[in-house]
C-alpha cells in the first residue's frame, strides 16, 4: 500500500503531466487559429500572399508564425536576423503602412522569399502592438490590390481577432504556470515538515528560498554577542554578505527587527542598505523577513536579487509564509525551547557550533570554485590562565565572565566582520571574513592589547589574563569543517604549549 507521501508525489507527477499536455494542446490550437486567420485574411483582402512574423527584439530576429499564398515560387525562412529582412525598416511602425515595390521605399530584391521573380507589386504591413511595442507584423502582398479604405474593416476585424486570440492564449498559459507555481510552493512547504536541529531547519529554509531567485541569495541574521549579525548564507548565494557583518540603523534588516514586519525595498544608487553601509553589491531589490516565535524576533531572513521583478506580490507572500512555517516547525521540534532568550546562541551569547560548521563547509566549497573574494579564517580562543581563574571564582562569577568575554571578543567591536561561537566551556570558536589579508592578525593584536591590563567584568570584578589563539585559513587544503576544526585544535594546543 502506498504511503501518503508517495501518493502525494504520484498525484503531483500526474498533475504536472496533465498540465503540460493541456498547455501543449492550447499552443497547438493557438497556432491553428492563427493559420486559419491568415488564410481568411488573404481571402477577404484578395491578396496573393499573406504571412506573419513575430519581432524578437532580444535576439534581433523575425520569427515566422504562419503564411498563406496562392503563388508557387515562394519559400519562407523560419528565422531571419533583423538586417536580413526588409521588415527591419518597419519593425517599429504602430499603424498600417502600404508601399509600392520599385520605388525608393522598397526594392524588388528585398523580397527574398520569392525566387525566379517577384510577382507582387504592393506590400501592406499590419503591426500588432502590445504595451506600446510592436511585437508582430502581418504582411499582405498583391499584384494589383493596394491597401484601400474599403479594406479597413477587414483589417480592423483581423487585428481585433488576433488580439483576442493572443490574449486568450496568454491567459490560459498564465493559469497553467500559476497552477504549477503553487504546486511547487506546496512542495517547498512540505520540505520544512521534518524533525531536525533548529540550525538545520534554517539552512534548509535558506536553500528552499534560493530556488526562487535568479541572480541573488539568502542570508540569515541572528542575535548573539550582544548584536545582530549575518551568521549563514544559502548554498547558491551570489555575492553573499560577509559572515559576521553586523546590522546597522536605517538598513532594511534593522527596520524588520524593529517593526517585526517584512520590509521590502528596491535599491537605487546603492540605497537603502540591506544590513550595513559596508556591505558590497547593493543592487536590485531585497526583502527582510523577521523570524518570529510567539512574537519574539529570533532572526531575519534576508532575500535579495539583482532583478526587482522577481519579487511579485505572490512571491513575497510565499517567502513570508515559508519563514513563518519554518519558525513554527522549530518550536514544534523542540517544545521546551526558551523563546524569551536568543534561540540560536547559548546562554553566554556565543553562536551554536552548527552555524560555523555549515558556514565553513560553504566557504570551502566556494574557495574550490573560486567564487569568494574574501579571506576566511577559523580558529579557537581561550584564556591563558584559565585554571587559576576557575579556582578563585564562584560558578555565577564564572558564568558572568563568559558572558562578558563573548561580548568583549566580538570581532565587530574592533571593526572586523566575524562571529564568535561556542566550542566548549571557556573555549570559543571564531570565524573572521575580510578582504584585508591581515584582518585576523590585526584583530588578535587588538585583543592582546585589550587584555594586556586588568579586564573589568560587568559585576565590577577585575581579572588578570591573556589569550591563547590557534587558527587556520580556509583554502583548498581542507575537505570539510571537521578537518578544519582538528587543525585549529592542534594550532591552539601548540600556542598554549609555547607560552
């Protein structure tokens, strides 16, 4: 017996096949009606040859739709470049135009669809205009009959019939496309109906949304380190935002967090910014969708594309709903989740390991494909005299120290894009991403300066400590995040032993 999922998949497949067949049938019937229209037009106008070409401006071609002729020495080509057809001079006409062959307007040798001789003398062109642009031209050719006022009623009837047929076909095609579009959307929603870790759900959500884009990407912004910053990008993101870049005021992400509502913007002259004035490639359009859990802002899904037309109202509705479904599924997967605290960071404010693991894997892949303009480092950091501190401080004081350290170590505090994650108690993972190849060196130097003197905790205590750091730069030498972590551990161990 088939499961519900297999039955649903089978129904979807059958619906796709039936929809495709209906669309193909509609196209065949549309072409058949056009062929009959051209024949009736030739008969009613008493012309020798009538044919219709579409004007394909993107490829600069005339594309033959259909023809009808009473002559024998006629041979049409299906596609002709603009420069190879006499219609090129008339492709922008918006009113019927009649010319006589042999005068200055049209030379006999221009009618290349006739061979041996050109048996016609008059040519009448009927443009089909849609949204202010000539998209097709119907040509009537005759030995003796020139376009006259007496034929205007025939011409008018033909143009109206052509418009009605075309509009009907486009409406039918659009209905089929919309039907498939919503079937695909339902499939997307079903992909979120899984039991998995919350970070895996975010990753799945970003990659589903990526499928809706042409030249864009998806980023996830979460709260940690006492700030909001980008912690994850979709797998196929183009020009992705740097990991760890913090949001700033008057960006669309900050507006979404403040208002708790989706914010959409088309970018003109690199404004408004998505998250920060320091971000690269602000163009096209973006929508920032807050991820709410019982009205608590737990993240922002930032969707952007170079083509603003991607964001139709129906598409924006789908994206907003996908984020909502993902948030509900996260709560359903973990009913005991504390939504009053940041759910993507631990109690000290350090981001969950899953984020940097996924990000490291993406960055390694991008490095292999030479898609990344940034230098990326991963490492581990801890205090140099940790055993001494742990023996002289109470548990609550140690907890407070960890909270203060996560905030103090935040790369954004020093002007660098990066994130701080949790590895184990008092050991923090970090990921720094910057175009400056000395960014990591400068950040570590700034940290050492910060801890060169007594460090004051928020409870008023002072601690005397230094820092030990071990790191690796992500490159083609590493296969995955596990190998990167292993090498970073070795680097931290070596740094600790050398002191």
